[in-house]
């Protein structure tokens, strides 16, 4: 059976390429099509609302939980196969009545090129802080654009790498090279939290802007857990954030963040996600 990846032409197109390409590297016989996919093929899609042919497989376009797979826009149950980044998602889906046998834990293919050395850190004599917020479709959970007023208030020894969500960028490019270059990451409620932790980068959360919003609007999510349990570093103000930067760089990730990252994106799959997905899809298609 043909294996086809659905690449919707949208603000997410480049982000989808960063997920599809590491898989197709190990699955060259696969195809890519827009919208509904190819009749008679095993179609792999990235959005919970996707409508297409069966059999089909689904993986979320981001690691962020956001109750996306069990929310009002759709439920993962309606897909024949569901691919998730880590066991935390598998356990959550099972609790919400998704059969265990249709769930596959596969990691996160976007980061394969980083773990496999295809990106190199660019030299700098400054401390580099990446600001990478989630999109602001739900404003209460995103620090964008409110955080923009602080971007020019960092001291000269700090270089700020400003990387908005791809849907809010002119070039629509996903955050990859800035993630490699960063010494510390400022993130609020999206994929960058877990990507940074998987790469060993400490994360500072801008609590003064989004804590209450995340706890109320994303109740029951892994993002809410980050705030409720104070995983990572949590800034009560911009001044506090500046104090936390050298502390975060010096101390790095504590064991709680490392353990949580393992549940979200296991170390054994880091750098091997594309190959893992390709092997499973080939088996399912046959």
C-alpha cells in the first residue's frame, strides 16, 4: 500500500516539512499531497480536524499538549492509527478511551537533524536567550505579543533570539537554528518547552504574563502541570527573569524537568524518530 503524507498549504507548511522530511529520508517511496490525501493509500496527517481517506494515521503538528487530541476540534479516536512523541501522551489518550493498540510512541522527527549533527552552534561571545512563544490564537496562554515590549530591555551582554510561532512569522519557518544556538529558552505553552528540555536547554516561563491563563484555559494539560508544579524556572516579573538567566545557565535542568522530558520525548528516540515512524508505517502499509 502506498504511504502518503498530507502537507496542507498553510502557515504551517514549512513546519510540516521539518516533520515530514526526516521521515521520508527513511521512506523514499512515500509521497506527499495536499489536503485530503490519496485514495487507496495510508494517509498520514498532522491536524486533528483533517478529513481524508482511510486508512489513515495522525500525529499532532506540535509536541504541546493543549488538550488538542481530545478537544472540541476533534478526537484522536477517529483515526486508524495515532503517533505520539512519548508515553505521557499514550497514557493520556488511553485514559480518554483511545485503544492502546492503535497508539505508537515515536519521538519527534523535527529534532532528528539536530541530534544527528546536521546543525552546528554558531559562535558568539554573548549569552544567547531564545524567546519562542506559542501562537496567540488563545491570547491568555501566549506571551506574544505582550513580551515584545521587553525585547529591547535586555542588557548588552545578552543576545535575544526572537523566534515567534511560525504562524506569526513572515517566513513561516520553524524554530531550529535558534534552538541550537540558545543558552536558555523563554517559552510559555507550546512545543518549544519540550524541545528545549530534550536538548538539555533550561526553560524560563514568563509567569507574570501567562501563568493564570495557562492554568485556567489549559486545565489538565502537560503545560498546566509545568506551571502548577513549577517545572523549570518561573519568572514573577521581567526583572526576576533577568536574575534567573545566569541561574538557569549555571544550574541547567533539574531532575524533575529531565524526568518530565523523558515522558514527553524519550531519550532512546532522540535522533531516531524519523526512522522509527518510517518502519512502523511500512509495516502497517504491508
